């Protein structure tokens, strides 16, 4: 190998090292800040020390001491990873009432029995009647899948809810959420660092969807999805398996890798209905465009018109959170081609 090639490889190696060190330093500093169980002064000191080691290693990549500093950083970062992997999600906690229970289910033949189906009666954000029911469903009567996206802020991100429709007019909605404790706040950055566990809820639509459209004032849209009854059954059964697994072994919520949309992507794959990865699965506010491009939803109208027809607020607010909620929010919404 000639001198030019050696020099090029060395330069590429240095560039790779400084990028890895920079990324590891940033992640490690935040992990220590959010998860170290020490007083704030000690936390500042430890985070600062780790950041300084990372900075020194970064600078050393432009000197003859680069390998020695890389070894030091690798040892320190390795110790951090060992500590990080000892942090397991709790099974018990002072959970917020709306996520106090994790649904579980049993399937015998065509009959699905779910324990802890949420059926809250909402009057205000803090005024509600908590109800957790045991319900049975006939899987042979499954007919439809509908997707709800609830926008609470920026258009790039939304909360994802999947709802299964039965021939008798009943609907069963599923929502993957953050299991926060009472008094806990929302922080997509903090939720990258093992702050809260994951919870899967099975609920009535006027609960999990209605609380967003009618109580919180979020911008909720419905999209009716092309799916066979067998596809619907496969996916619902996967939801049940996933819920049972989380009830047995809790899992951390992660704003990027384990959230309301990425979990359903995983379950679609396990249910035999996998789809190729698309960046809009992460930036899930654009899921309607992804579904439109794939022909999963009605394409006889434009995507902007489909979005507008699927906005449920006018119908939801007019009918209220009663037994006609599910029928009302679907009026005028195009079914798949």
C-alpha cells in the first residue's frame, strides 16, 4: 500500500473516531444527567467529568496521543454502558390513573377475553370516572382496521391509535403510551433515557380518542385502512401477545425507537404484514402520506382532502362522548378503494 493510501486511511480513521467520540460523549452526558440517582451538584460534577474526558479524547485525535486517549475513553464509556444496562423498568409505581393498568388477554378459539379494558368517562382533564372492565370479543366478527392520528403540537409528530371494528358495530382501540407516574411531565428528550416504562392500553373509542378530541382539544384524524379480516385478526392477536409480554416483563418507552408507531411497525412484521421501513414511520405526522403512496387508504381523493374529511373534531364535539361517538366520527370518511 503506497504512502498516499495509508495517509487517506489514517485520515478516515481519525474522522470516524472523532464522530464516534462526539456522539458517545453527547449521549453519555445526557444519560448520566437524566438517570444518575445522586444530588444535582454531584450529577453536574460527574457529567462534567465525563464530558471533559470526551473533549480531551476528541482533541487528542489530532495529536500523537490519539490511541492512548481512545483507550481511556473506551474504558470509561464501557463502564457507563455496564451501568446503563443494569437500569430495568419497574413493574410497580405511583402511576397516573389513566395508565394505572396494563391490559392482558387470553384467546380460546375465536373468543378473546381482555382484562383491564379502559372505559373512562371524561368530563375534564382532571375530572373523570375511572373504569377498567373485563370484555370478550368474537374474533370471527372482526371486519375493519382504522388508524387515528392525534396532533397536539407540531405537524411532524402525532399520537398513533389503531382501532378494530366488529360486525356488531363495536370498536376496540389500542394505544401504546408512556406510563408516567402521578405528577410526571412530558419530555421527548428525557424519554430517550429510560425515564418511563411503556404501557399498552385497550380502550373504548370514546375514551382514548374522545379524551383527545373533546377534552384536550387535539387535532384528531381518522384514516380507514384497507385490510382483510384475517389481517385484522393477525394484528389484534399480536397486540394481545405484546401486551401480555409487557405485563410480564416491563419495557422502557423510548421517544425514538420504542414509541406508539415503532411498536406497531414491529407488530405488523411479527403478524406477517410487514412493510418496508420508511422515514415517515419515525416522523409519524406524515404517515397518511405514506399510506396514501402505498394505496393503504382511499386514493380517489387527494391526500389533503382525505385528511380534511378525516378530521373528527366537528362530529366528535357535536355528538359528545356517548354511545354514538364511534359512528359519528366515521360519517363521510372515505373507505379504502
